[in-house]
C-alpha cells in the first residue's frame, strides 16, 4: 500500500469517486486526485469555484486509482509522486510534469532500533520498506548517498501498514515509513535516524498531464495550474480557515492538518518555475530515480527522455 493510499484511507475512508459538473466546447481535462495534504490547493479551488468548467476532478482513494485510469485512457492527468510519474511515463502514456504540488521535508523517515547509531551500521540489517512506493524511493536514496549497495542490506518489502507488526515480531531492524507508522514505531522503542528533510528537493508530489493532452488542450492545462495556485494562495494567506476546512473535509483534527503541513514544503509559482525549468531539479531527480528504480527491477526499462518537466503551462503572474 503506497504512502498516499495509506494516508488517504486513514484520513478519508469512504471517499467516493466524484468530480465537478459542467461542460464546454472543449473536452474537459479529467484529472485524478486523492487525499493528500499537498493536493489540498486543488480541493480548495474546487470548493471556492475557481476551477474552470474545462477541468474535472476525478477523485479516488489512492494514486493507484489515478494510475489505472491514466493507463486505461480515462484520465488525461493526475497528482502523483515523481517516482510514480516516471513509471507511468515509461509504461505509457507519456507524461509531462507541469506542476510541483509539494516537496517532502520530513514526512518520510528511517526508524531504527536503538543499537543502530549511523547509516553505515545498516549493512547486514533487515530494513522494512515498500519498494514500489515512496518509502522505497527514500531507502534507495539513503543507500546511494551512503555508498551502500542494496545487496549489502536485507530489504524486507512490506506494505508500510505492516511494519509495526514486523517490528514487534523482531523481524526487522529498521523501517522506512511515514506517519502515523513512524510515531507508532517510536512508541515501540525505535529512533529516528534519517528523514526526508536531510535530502531536500528529492521527494516530490507532482501534477502531470499526458503529452497528448498538453498538445491538444494547452489552455485547459493552464487553467488547471491557475486553479492550483489560487488554492495555494488561499491556503497560505488564510491558514487558520484553510486548516479547519481541510480538517472537516478529511475527517481529522486541525492539529493533524498542522502536523501534516509541517512535514512538506508547498512551492509557490516562483519555486515551480525553478523546479520545472529544462534540466532543472525535476529532470535531474527524475533521471537519478530512473537509474535507481531500474537497478532494483522496479521499472521495465529506463527513462529515455531527457526532459520530463514542462513549465510552459505555469501562470504568468504570481500575484
């Protein structure tokens, strides 16, 4: 179970597939969305009526819903993690990353037993992670930075919601996970050794559209991003009200929302321009992730396009 799926289910169980009504002369952009704090600007944009009639949010429980619909052709865009976007692009349809919704800044963590004091001491240890999810991406990044080959550790590929039970059975020495599992492991005696704030600008949630949609409906893609930034501005400038709106929608406490916001960075328009410039951070990280994922057999072939990002659809004014 991927991170966005696990958190989405825990925060918003029972959320049905739905979308905005409306029609236009253009074919609406069917855009997949699921519960995650970084995607809240689009939910706010919908709530305040800032979405164009040409953009229809198709809401699911998890990124898996969006991925399935992208690959079946029923969606023309979605909110995904960057590693998920790479996998979809390689398998088809080809995508552009047109927006960066959030950057992990502590949301993803490495929890270890108290006798492990450094990353170097992970060699030979049993590490629980979900290889096909964002926790797997973080583990591969940690090992790569420490010059530890994956075969020098014992990777226990488990859904994150099973890590606590494996820990209690003494089947693992460490876990790469996220809340609420991270806190539960700490309560069980684990210690935080590493988190995503130590690898800034590495784990991204992004907004993607198919390249066909970008070619055939460029204005609609721009409308989607305009709505995202309108929602983001509201969230930032009206934080108190936004927190309570998000809490009510997700069925959690305002403190839970504040805690979630504290673990991510929500890039504004200027930051998006930097991330999405040709051969900028998104393209650089995508190529690096492609090599890591291919090396672990998590992709069938390498990312061949040198450019995954496209900044042409970003709004022209940050006001």
